[in-house]
C-alpha cells in the first residue's frame, strides 16, 4: 500500500495542512468578510493581512441528535420543584456578538471565531478568479518559464520513460554484431568439414573435433542474451524556454478640479487594486501611469497615487499621450495592450467628440481590453454618453459606474473576471 508523507515545513506551533482545510471550508464566509475591507482601509494598507471574524454558528460541527417534538419520559433525580405536565421556561442565551454594550446578570453565549489571514492568503482570496481578458502569447520576452520536450534518447533514466522500440532495435543490432564472428566461423568449419568428409570417416578424430567446435559455437550464440541492460534506451526530455507574454497596462486617472477628494480617493483605491492584481498575478508586465487635467503627463507610481495636482478637464490629452507612447515603445504586434480609465465623466463638451474619434481610430483596434469607470453619485455625464457608442461597437471595451467606496471591489471583479475561452 502506498504511503504519502507530507514533509512541508510548518510554522512554529502551526499546521499548514489543517489551515488550508479550514480556509477551503470557510471560503464563502472569508470572501464575504474580505469584500468589506476595501471600504475600511486606506490606500496604503490595501495589501496587508486581515483579521477575519466568522459567526459561531458557522463553525459548529455537524452531529446527530434528537429533533424537537415527540414524547419522551425522563427522570430527573432530586427534582422537588416540578410535577408532570409543568412547562419549564427556556434558559436565556447570550448574544454571540460580544459587543459589551451593557452589563447583565443573566445570559450566556460565545464570541465569534476570529483568526488572522496572512498577506499572501488575503491577496489570494482578494484576486481569486480574476485575469486580464484576451491575453495572448506574442513574442519572446525575458525567459523564465520552461516546458519539457523530447530530445533524443539516453542510456539512463526513469523506467516509466523507457522506449521499447528503440531498446529492442538496439538489442537486435547487438545480437547480430555478437553472432557475426561465430556464424562466420561456423560457415568456414562446415565448408572445411564437407571437404574432409570426402577423404575421412565420421569416426575420425579430425571430423569429431570439427563437429564439437560447431556445437560449441552454436551454444555460444544461444547464450547471447535477448536483451541486456546495455540495450535499454530512455526518452530524454529537456527544458525548453517557453515564450512569455508581454503585456502593458495603461492607468489613466482624471485629477481635474471636478474630481473631489472622495472621487479621487475612489479612483486611487481602484487603481491600487489593479496595480496589486497585476504585479501579483503577472510577473512580466509593465504599468504606465498617466494623470491628466487639461494637460496629460506620464508619471511614476508615487506621483500617480499621492500627487495633489489639479486643473481643468481635457480627457483627449490623456488618450493622445497613450497613443503616442504605444507607437514609440509598445509595438502592437509584440505587446498585449490594456487600459483602465477612471474619471467623474465631466469633460469639456467639445472634447468628448475628440475622445471618441481617438478611441475608435487609434486605440480600440490595437488594445486587448479597455475598461472605463465613471465615479459619480449623480446621473451619467457626457463622457459616459459618448463612450456608450464605443461599448456597442467594440467587444473589448467595458464601462462601469462607481457611486461609493463599497462599489469598488464588485465593479473590479466584474471588469476582470475570468471569461470562458
């Protein structure tokens, strides 16, 4: 019977196997708790671990017991207060919340089960079942992935990789090579024997010696093994570099004056989620940050998330900058190009038409996926109305609305959920 020994290292006083079983069992409750984190954390704390609370009733183990109802006769020794037929009041139970609002002299219960999720576990639940849509393999980039391919044969290897045909072919060649000298000698002796028989009898010593020699050579031939360990050949497999996917994500954020503090905070939270998702899920991906008001500029990560720059609103400036960066640095034949744009939708009215023209002619034909989120609690703005036409014409365009912080995570999952291939 096969025995499997788990030699994975566990942390001090912890069991990795049991912990993984626990996380799988309470996945639904954990995911529900994690969804509320985005609204409670600051931008800088999004990637930290989390304390998860699970209600007591959800952690209870199933067991067999008598259901309510029916008639049972029970004898309670020492009973002096109740007679048959008396109704006993149900004991008061405490709340399982443990909120400690007021002191009480009665009631009992249990607190919720609380445990810590590590940063890695937290992010794993956070970005589960998400991906960049339409990602395709294009060009060899920095090679880190490999795959096993056949590369001839070797004389040593795993028995499961033995090549039967090649081994038997080698054994046949070996037998033919070893038999050759013996068969040649037998043929020579038989010819000599045929000539001597014309002058000698079968009982002559020279004839007997030649026949004994033939018998000896034939025995040597029979002793040649059918197959030898020397003949065995195994399929050889080597690591071949696999082409890795080159992808770039353009993060475009509106920092104009119409974007208030709350709208900018929502946009930063959304892009922080996107940045964490990209850097954690895809090892080889580049991120380009573009912030704009009336003028668009490419900025670094620090300036993108913490800059206080503001001004008017000309969205087309960001789209023009993105198009020029693609032409200069990211050839569309070699790169998977993605973009995510966040704005309150308020744009200089004449500029929205320009945005649509740039999108249809210079961006949408070359990007794998373009997502636009409008951050506003009011009705849709003019940029949304113009982008609605793009959504109807292009399958690789998606747009969603975010009204409050709690909408960020659900919208993020809808935009980047895994799609059926």
